[in-house]
């Protein structure tokens, strides 16, 4: 067996799990990042170990301020960490928590909404690749390549 075939056999064994989420990261003061986003101006950014893409909608009068960011980046800010709803699920848009010492019965702030998603790039997770699926395919391909080059 040649060294190339050996590489094709060993490569699948080195394969690691890949689970990535990529989100738009911008705010509405930037052109093209309003209710409708211009994806050419704001391509997806890798969010590392984040579980969700988040869209924050803050209502001020007749205007909406929008922030699009990775969940883990928003959690670095005390402002968002204290307001972000505890329940985070794909497709949920929930009002911000209101931590008002003087009015403990009012628990949410309806002027700020946090929307979570994680089902496709730009608001999603990339498909997970596992060595369980990839290894047999690459092993079969390398064996067939060897057989074809050896006997044909």
C-alpha cells in the first residue's frame, strides 16, 4: 500500500467532533442591521462555545434598537447578563427580566425582548460531524481506491 493510501486510512481516525454556531454580529445603528439584515454587509461570525444566536429588540418610543450577537458575548456584559431571560430555547422571544428592588412584583420589562435561535447559520448551529459516520465512508473509499489502482 502506498503512503497516500495509508494517509487515507489514518485520516478518519484523527477526525474530531465539530459543533459550530455562527451568528450575525451587529447593531441597528450600523447601516443594514435593522429589522431586515443585509447579510452581505454582516457575514456570519464564529461564536465559539455559544449555544444561541440572540436578537435583542429594545423599544424606545416609535423606534426599535436591534442588537444581534452571540449569547456568550452578551453574557460578558452585566447589562445583558442581568436582563437576559433564564429560559432560552430556539424560537423563543421573551421579555427582559426587570431587577427592580423598589417594585419586586414587576418581573419583566416588555420594552426589551430577547429572541434566541440556533437552527441554521446566521441564526443557527452547523451540522455536527462525527467520526462514527465519516470513518466507515473514508475507509471504504480508501480500500476501493487501492483495489482500483492495484488491479486495474
